[in-house]
């Protein structure tokens, strides 16, 4: 009596944003854990420092008369440092919330724009406090431009590289990519988990790899859009037929696959034949179920001769 055919389990009727992130292996990006609380505390501390600094700046004539210029310089320095810290903690606090409400590609772009606008506001406000205006830059000319360029060459280069990556879109958050060449002296593979102002973060399981945006512009980006395939070797009697094994797989596999299962002769000896069986799921999250169905089909004791 033939074994009863296993019923195919229905898929989720409604896929949430969490399903999408988890299917890409980025479920950790949704979990606020203790990071959210830490981010809020860091953001609050940075805002308190900024507020206290501005109070000292506007009351400088009463607090320290005669030291107005030094207070102005100190205010600019604190604004840049505390403002950058506030931008960092703000993005960390908002990221889990954006990720739960948006798909990976949209969340990555939205997070990058928020960081860019926040750091832009900090820089513009610091320049106003320093008394630097468009006319001042024009009159100051080359000397001011050279000083600013030397002081912020790496930072500005990283930000512009991030803007170029957002414009050209060689990859998006949630995509698996392979980086080849350049400063890597080899290759690097992972899933894009976030797009920062200065770094792009790749996920490799529990590890997070930070790749500078300026370095990314000089690398070859290879999108890896095909899921990992199931690839096994199995020994059969010498009279086994690859065609019949393939037909057995077609009858047993219910998971949608990109291509027909492939059965190739790997080795033959006096004990039998070794066949290589490979199949690629249509969706990455179906890999484990496909592997189970392939193993079940190969273990069937029915004759293959």
C-alpha cells in the first residue's frame, strides 16, 4: 500500500513586515532589546548638553565677560560633538521602529535621509554660531575652503559616498551581496542590514561588518539574489537510474523550486553509484523544508532499477 501523500502546508495569508525581515535573516534589527532604552538615555543626555551649551553661549556676557570669543569657539566644538552624538542615538532609537513599519529597502533609505538631515542641521547651526555665512565663505575664499576641506576630508568623503550609493542603488537593505577587489584583497559576503552616513553594515549571522562607504565605491558589488541550493551526495545500488531518481524527487517535492531537481553521476565503483542531487528553492525561507523533502525522497525503499 503506497504511503499517504503529505499535505502541503498553506503559506501565511498575510505577511507582516516582521516576516520579511526574519526571512532575510535580519530579525535582530527589529528587536529593541536594551538598545532602545540606552539610545533614549544617550539622546536625552546629548540634548541636555546642547541646551546647557546654548544657555551659556547666549548668557556669555554675564557669565564670563571678556571671554566671548573663547565661549563661541567652545560652543561650536560642543555643538559638533554633542550634535553628532545626538544624531547617532536618534538613528539607533528610530531604527527598530522604522524597521517594524517599513520594508527593508524603504527603511534603509528613510534611516539614511534622517541621519543626513540631522547631521546637516547640526553643521549649519554650528556654522551660524561660528559666524560663518555664505558671504564669509566667498570672501574668505581659498584659505577657508582649504581649512574646512583638510579638517573634514574623511567625513565629507564618507557622506558624499553614501549619497552616491543611495542615488545609484547598487544594493538595498535586505539584499545579499558579495564585495570583490579593492582594499579587501579578496571578497566579502553578507546581507545589507543598514546604510549609514559613513558605513554600510553587512550581516553575517550574528556578526555585523562595517564597510566604509568611500571604500564601497571602489569595490565590485555582486548581488546574490538566488537562494542557497540543497546539494547532497547519495550512494545507490549499481542498477540505479538517475532518471528514475529525478522522477521520484519530482513526485515528492512540494516546495516551489527555481529549476527542476538535478541528478548527476558523481562516482561509480563495485559497491554502487554515487549521485549528486541538487535543487534550489524559489524562496530562501523554504530551504529547510526543501532539504527535508529531498532527504525523504532519497530514503524511500522503493526499487529504482
